[in-house]
């Protein structure tokens, strides 16, 4: 069954049979943790370290309670409840999508075999690595966003930020569960490392580049949730196909939560564009910073930046690792089951664009080696949907401005474009040409300072900062004016 389109809003409806989560346990779960004392003890030892991490590197604005969604069941109707929760008391837990005892591996050399419920010895190292890399991104984004609450444009937005933060924390739990349950002592050590590495830490950074950049302001945050959380969606989508069943089921449930994160990005950028369009019309100028809005050109630059950084997260276009993961049945393609081919891809090819002698050329490459590119193409097509939607608002406002996705080779640090300079419209440039124009394409220090100058907190229920339009509706059918975040001062 197709679920609600995440690009349009609400969390997708859960599918499959009901599986209640046990909230009487210290660690809520639907994996019968109580039946495995050793694992339960290991996770209970990790829990206080997680809480310490949350307190020191999680959201830094002190709040009394936040109106948050908590998963309660992995079932068809109503998988979550909404309520006020003090954030450090959020019930992080271990939730896997329902098991399908007949599940088969659908791709690679083990195609048609029963999915694995234990880690196959021959793939242990590869699986552990995949889980660690995915797990590392989850707490990283919380660290990157920890100061943002201090400049929230409304309580509604602050609540959405914190919802994303607690769920990314839960995704860390999801990966730590897999490491501790299936990878023994090494898995337990990796679980510790996931809290020891920190975003932007000079000596001990997060594994992937995009997760060491600061989330500088709310425009950046909305771009991050649109473009970088969407990379996460596609990575989880490939792991959801994994022959290792516990990983597949874990990722399936994470995807349900992820949908809201992208909703925040899509609608956040939409609201910024709406407000910018309104101010441009009202004042008859593009120069709306003086009127408290974010200039259109700056929105495009932020978009260029976050899109290109997120493209790097897919890795090199040609990757023998990706081929090996696929053949082994560890990591599939996006919507593997819907692909109409042999799901082994041994002799198939595809086209790949790269730069040669200062020009873009296309060459034919083995599909199996180009699976990162295959996934990235799916991602780019998805990203285009938001662009269309935001441009519709500009068109409706009667303005000529249009947002565009930059060329795939623009501003890349990873893969076939890493050594080239490519303009947003796909022109290969010399270093000098690039240097002369880069300030038109990527946010300058001044642009970021300009955006920062608008980032003043608005904590009155129902009020919004002047650079962003209010949302069309509130959370869980509540009004936009609801007090989604409560502070301690309110009691005094
Ligand atoms: Fe996540
Ligand atoms: Fe996310």
C-alpha cells in the first residue's frame, strides 16, 4: 500500500499487523528485551551515557515541556501519541517494523533465500560498518542543531526542531540496538564510539563530511531537513531491502519517523519563499533584507550549498563497495522490489556523466558499480518535487524568480566531479572562472551574517518571525497559535 506522500505532509500510515510497544519497561521496546537479560543489561548500561550525551550536546534551550510525538505501536492505525513531555524524559526506545517470517532476500547472489535473522559470519564486518556509518549520522544532526532553539522563529518551529532531535536520538538507539544485539563485544564498543565522536570535533569528528558542518541558522536547518534528511531517507530505503532482517525492519520503522523531518524542510522552505515573495511584491524590490525578509538570491545560494553537500553523501559514482554490498544482499536499491530486472545486475550497464578535458562527457559503466549513482538519481528526482512546489508559489505571486537545483557536478568534493569546477548550470570552469563567480552561487560570510541578523527568537504562541510565513496548520490538528513549547518561567 502506498502511504501518504512525505513531500506533502503527514507521517505515512503504518502498515502490517499490530505490535504494541511495552512502555512499562525502562527501555520501551517491541523486541521482547525482557526475554534477553544480557542484552537488556548492556543497553541499560548504555542508557545513562546516552542521557548524558543528550544533556550536554542535545538542545541547549532550557524548556519545561514540549508537545511531542512518541511512537506507541507499529500498527495500521495510530502509531503515535502526542503529549507534553519534558525532553530529557522522552521515552527513547527500540521499535522494529513487524517481522514477516516468510521474507526472502530479493537481490544479489542470495536472491530467493530466506532473509537472515542472524548476522552471516562472512558479512559481519561489512554489516557492522554499514550500521555504524548510518548510526553516526543520527546523533550528529542533533549536535549540529543544538543551538537553534535560541533563535526559533516560533514555538511551532521550535517544537518541530525538538521533535526531529528526539527522533534522531531514537534512530541512534535503533542502530545501537543492532550493534549490541548482533555484534557482540565489538558492537558494544562501536555503541560507545557513537557517543564519543562529535560533530565538528577536531580530534574525533563524525564520519561523514556534511555532518561536521554547523547548522548555522534556520534557513540552513530547513535546507538540511529538506536535502540532508532526504539523503537519509534514501540510504534507509536501501537498508530496508537488506537480507539481514533486523536491519531491514529497523530501517523500515525509522523511515516512518523520517517523513516528518522532510515535511519540516519542505514546508519550512515553502514558508520562507512565500514570505520573501510577499515582501518583494509589497516593496517592489528584490532587496528585502531592509524589510526583514531573506532575499531570494540568498535562498538560492543556501539551496545550492546544501544540495551539493548532500550529493556528496551518496559517495563515489563508481564504487566496488556498493557492488559488493549489493551482491552480498546487504544493501539493495531504492524500491528494489519494484525494479523490473533480474536483481543481480551482472551484465547490465548505465550512463554516467563526468568531466574530461574540460568538458562533460558521458560514458557507459557497469550498473553494479554505479549503484551509488543509481540511488543519487532517485534522490535528485525527489528533490525536484520541492523545487516545483516552491516555484508554483512564486508563479502564483506573479514573480519571475524561480529556484533551481544546481547541476550534479556543482561544488562537489566526492566522486568524479571532485577535481573539477562546474557552474550551477553545468558549465565546466577554470579555477579562475570559479573564483570570480563563486560568491554568486554559495553563501558568503556577508550573506550568512545577513540571515543571522534576522534570526531573533519569537516565543509568543501564535506569533512568527517576520522572515517566515505561518504554517497552513498546526501539529496534530491543533491550531497554529497553540503553545507547543512551555518554559519554566511560565510557572513563576
Ligand atoms: Fe534519522
Ligand atoms: Fe531525520
